C-alpha cells in the first residue's frame, strides 16, 4: 500500500504536469507579448502556490506520524506542543469581533474560537488524537529553504533540505554525484525561484517574466525536490512506540514556551 507521503507526492506531480501542459500553450509567437508575459507570470505564481501547499501537506503528515507514534505526550519533540499552542493563540487573536452584533453571527464567532481553543487545550493535556496540524504547520513567508526546513524542524526533523540532497532525483536534476554540491545548487535554485516569484507578485506593471523554458526547468526541479522529500520522509518517519525526543521539556499549561 502506498504511503501517505507517496499519495501526496503523486497528487503534487499531477498538479505540476497540468501546469506544464499550460506552459506550452503560451509560447505561441502569434500571441501578443503582453499576453505571453501575463500567462507566464500567472504560471509562475501557480507553481509557487502549488509547491508551498505540497510542502505544508507533507509537513502535516510527518507531524501526524510523529505524534501518532510517540509513546506519550512527554516524548514529543520539545517545541511541537508549544508551537501549536502559540500559533493557535495567534490565530484566535486575529478573529474579528468588530461589528459583530448579538445573535447568530456572534455565536458563530465565539463557537469557532472556543472549538479551536479546546483542541489545543486537550492536546496539551495529553490527548494526542486532537487535530492540531493546520495550526502547527503554517508558513508566514515564502517557502525558501529556511522556512521550509522550519516546518519539519518543529516535528523533530532538522535541515530536511540537507537530508534529501543525497537522493537520486536531486543528484540527477543538478547533474551531481556529491550530495554537498547538490545541496548548494538546490538552495540557490529555491532562492532564485522565489526571488522571481516575488518580483512578479510585488510588481503592478511587470515588464518581463520567466520564459517557458525557465518555468519548465522550475517544474522539473520542484518535482525532483518532491520525489526526494517523499523518499526522505518515508525513511525517517517514526515507527509505532518510538521515542521521538527523550530530552523534552514540557511547558506549564497556559504559558507554553516558544
């Protein structure tokens, strides 16, 4: 049976293949330059959004496995519960109450807030069946290497970009045999991709864009990353009854440390 990581990766590759099919349609020289630029920019933003959602889904699945296979709450990675607590509280602080009148609308907002609080409260009391993962795995910035690594570090897996750089798909896409060199090229490629993504997103009147060949290269690189990540997570995922961390420091209820 295919693992959850494999299923998520296959869906990601299908999505990227769909974008690849789209890219070849806007290289037609009969289309206006403005149309080709708009299409290319839209495709780049779509690639970035698809990749980021893929990483979040993989990080959530890894976190679920870590929690499900921990022998107890006390054996969870040090910052997993406290990070989930903090991010839940941050999310609750952003709920809008202004303009809410007494009645059904107010009850809906208050009920949502209470339900979200109860989930993290029960989890920190030791109920590891609670679904904390959407709050736990959340990126504030682009999925550059540091942000990406951070989504897995909270579950006890450090520097995932380094760990996947010795896998076949990464070595092959960068034409390397040495993992350290492939890792360096991977970091540069991810940084370059998100630099171009941001240049598009932050410009109201873009005068240029990535060409079809560049976007196709981006798709190939990110698909290779996805395959290598899948292999890595399947290799390191905790097994039932494993002790994820032995040096855990459990925060006192109500004031979890960061």
